[in-house]
C-alpha cells in the first residue's frame, strides 16, 4: 500500500492536501448516499421534498401512521445532509 509520503512526493502536494482531499471525497460519498436514500423515500410518496410529504400528511392524502418511519428517517437524513454540507464548506475554507 502506498504511503502518504510517497503519494505527496508523486503528486507534488502536502500531506495536509492529501488529507483534505481524502476527507472531501469521503464526505461527498456520504452526501451522495444520504441524498440517494432521501430520493428513494420521497419517490415512494410521489414527492420531491420533505415539505411536500408533510403537506400530504396534513391534507390526509398520506396516512401519518403509515409514513411515520419514513418521516422520521427523512428528518434524520436532512439533518445529516446539512451537517455534511457544513463540513464540506469548512474544508473549502481551509
């Protein structure tokens, strides 16, 4: 396995750059996974965002007892998405 030292030498970048790029790639991968899961859940109800699903629940178009687990999961995924986006912004600022 290549060492950080050999990677920095070959690429001509610092170890800090290697770490930042690796973290960015990892965060982007997790962000794609979170967004894909959100899309799958929303598609189940024929909506594009959480607020549309919530509106359907309030209107009675979607039974909240049926959608409860998905609503809770979406809330968690939206929170996680915001956290990951914040981390990416912090990495970009460095």
